[in-house]
C-alpha cells in the first residue's frame, strides 16, 4: 500500500497531525490545501519565515496573493484551478514567494491531490527553498533552462511588449578554469558570478542559469530604467572586485549578448538562439564585453550556415560543383611556363559561383577543408602527372589550409597520393600561409621537417599581407616566397613599398629562397617589377586561372614559352 492510499483513508485532522510530525524532520514547508473549501493549512515553521498569520487560513486567496510574487500568481492560480477541477492530480512548479521582509525567495512547490474521507479534493505537498537546496548541491541557486523555457514561452505569448531585454552572460574562459583548477573551482566561479548578477539587478529581473557557465537575465517589468549595458558593466565591476578580493587566484572575465527590440512572435527557443549568437559575437570579437544582437550579422551567419550545408551536400555528392582551376606560373628569366597553381572553384544551384575567399573559410571552420583538400591534392597530382609528359619539370602548387596541417594526417595523404598517382615529390609545391600557425608549434616544425626529408617544396603564400613575420620566413625554410597581389599593387603605387619588396627579394635570395610575384596584370607592371629581380611571375598578364582543358589548350598544345602571351 502506498502513502497515497494511506492518506486517502485519513480524515483531514489525521492528515494534519501526520504532517506536523513529519515537518519536524524536514527542511521543506509542508502544506495541505483543501481545494473544496479553499483552506490552506501550513506548519508553524512556514509562518515564521513567510508572512502567514496563522497555520490555518480560510479563504486563502488574498493571503496567497501577498506571499506569491505578483508576476507568478496567475500561473500558480491557474495550475491549482486545474487540480481543483480534476483536470490534473499533481502540482509541480517553481516560482517566487516573498518572505516576511518582502525579499524574493525562489521555491519549488510539489503536491499531490488526495481525496480525503470527507470526499474533499486536497492538495498535499511541500514547498522547498531552491536557494537552500542549491547551496547544499553546490550550484548557483538559480533556476535552470527548462524553467526559463516555460516562463519565457508564457511571457512571450501573453506580454511580449513588456520585455525590455534578455541578456545572456557567459564566462570567457570557463573550460580553462575547470581544466586547470578543477571542477570545484569552476563551481565557485559560477556561484560568485550568480551572486554578482543577482545583486546587480532588481527583483523584477529574472535570472536563470543555462548551460555550463551561462546565465540569462529577463527584464519583463521595465521597473529599472538602466540600460542592459549598464547592468552588464555593474556585474563586470563586481566580478573584477571578487577576482581582486581572491587575490587573482581565479582570474576570469565575462561577456554578454543582449537582445532588445520587438519580442512579439518570438519563441523561447528563438530568444535562446539569438542571445547565444550575440554572446558568441561578444566572445569572438574580443571577449570581456557586451554585444547587442544585430540582425545583419545574424543574417550573414545564417548565410554561412546555409552555405556550409550546401557545401557538405555537394561534397557528399562526389564533389559535385567543385572544380580545380590552374593558373600559369612562369620563370622571370624567359617567361617560360614552369608550373601552375591549383585553385579551387565551387558553384552551386543555390549560391551560384562563389569566390574561394568566401567559401574556403566556411570549409575551414567546419573541417570540411580536409576532404576537399584531399580532392584538390589528388586532382592536382593527376593533372601534374599528365602535363609532365609534355613538360617534365612542370610543378603544381597546391594550397594547404592550416586546418589540414593541424587536424589531418597530411604526410600520410601525401604519401598515398604520390604513390597512387605515380608522381614524384618534386612535382608538388605546397603553399602555406603564416596565419593560423603558432611558430613554436612542435607539430608544425615536425611536418616541415618531414616535407623537407621527402623533398617536397614549400611556398610561403600571402607574403606581405597581415602578419608577415621575418622569423617565420627563416623557420619554415620555404623554397619559394609568394608576394601577395595586394602588396605588389601597393609597390606599383609607391616607392616605399617598392623598395621594401626589393629588399625582401634580396633577403629571400640570401636565405636561398626564390620569390614569386603574384598578381601582375599589365605589361608595364611586369616591366617595373622585373627591375627588382623576382624569380617567378604569376598573374593575369600570363593567364587567368582556367580549367585543365582550357589550360592544356592554351599553354601545352603549341609551345611552352609565354613570352608573347
Ligand atoms: P592565393 O593562394 O594567394 O591564390 C592567388 C589568388 O590570386 C587567386 O585567387 C588568383 O586567381 C588571384 N590572382 C592571380 N593573379 C591575379 C591577377 O593578376 N589579378 C587578380 N586580381 N587576381 C589574381 P582565387 O582563385 O580567388 O583564390 C583566392 C584564395 O583562395 C587563394 O589565394 C587561396 O588562399 C585560397 N584558395 C584557392 N584554392 C584553394 C585550395 O584549393 N585550398 C585552399 N586551402 N585554399 C585555396
Ligand atoms: Mg596560393
Ligand atoms: Mg598567393
């Protein structure tokens, strides 16, 4: 026989006595709500903490209205009405009570309908303080995502115009804290942060804890006139003070994503997505800051997301829509064709033909560059093998992404490719850029050494853009340095850059590297650049990237000198 069956056989008085006894051994506040007479019966202890004047309250509506937070009352009353009407037999909600000082106390209320011997439907249950429980459980004492979803759904449906903002807050380096200092340190940080947040907002602002280190604030009362950024700054100040107080034992900063504007027609799910996006933006663009949700950036992000899906589909469909183009590289000495750079092209029904500058980063972000990189390598190697029948020293340059270097077994791919296709290492040149590598990364050094041992040449691409670093030049020992078109264009326009490139060429030569000048479009540009003695030239002047067939037609069928191109 279960407890419920026992209770069903008791009178109201008997149940009350049992409850008084159990109450002494419980942290929770036990109660009986007689749904037929609207009489609320509670323990002595409950009256000490909350503003109830006696343990038996007849016609309790008005009293409950005083104890239950005004924003939650309607929700609670509706749920209890369902218990009274017989529509449901259990009651389980988390909401706010106000204590004797008017301070908000989060509670969890659970009850079961019992039909007593008098035939009355009674809700028998307990109220427990979430904060208390939370302390014992070592968490933040805030409600979680499920509760946020439920509350936000109601709010967005009934009073969307009252929402001033939602703000999602996250710790910038939480995984690091957990990893380095242990889970307990992580929990301490979360507790501290929860305290900094709740003490910075007034009571009408709802605070929930989401995933690991994230919190969401919902201001639906508009009672406080502060801008969300001001609140974020206040929390940030408190966090900094706490970190200082703990003598920088645990250093962390926080970022926030803020959603404001029109909340009508939004779902809870959507608000979670949008605030997450804004928070990620804040983290991506420097951390330790608050960023407001911006529709334009979000649309751009969705565009990239869709592009990623389309790319994945095409990759899985035997690289449908992908093609490798080739652009000639000529020797500066006599403009003879010495090689070509393999350049990836992608066109898709939905996106049309997309520039590599746009789709390569999407492939990199998603790791899809790894299968695509293999596809390019095999295509380029096969093409090279074929063209070497005409020009035995012909070399194909293949661009490598740092993602391939970091996250795939490149040496194995290269070995397999060379063996399967039957091409020797001197037929390939691998183009790498500096960005994405850390100079001291041991794996990179090992890779460069392996390539050297295998006699596969490296070219340092994009030289003159962004982060060019002379030390890197020395470390990777590239056989070729490719001066980027943007730098060449500048050098064509001003003497300073022109002289700079001239010196770089001298320096590269003294290190034993050749220099390839990229992006030469006009005869006069070529002439001007020839004066500073590059070794190789690549540019529209000698040929735009084209399909293998077109390339063969144009450069390999007749002669191999491009002097008259
Ligand atoms: P990159 O490796 O520096 O390639 C040279 C880029 O300059 C190519 O752009 C080429 O078409 C362009 N170019 C060459 N000569 C001229 C010229 O005279 N004038 C102008 N205006 N442009 C010229 P593309 O094909 O759009 O590729 C852009 C970038 O995308 C490449 O820069 C490379 O970083 C990346 N990429 C292309 N294919 C691959 C690939 O298979 N794998 C990887 N990881 N990246 C690739
Ligand atoms: Mg390149
Ligand atoms: Mg380049």
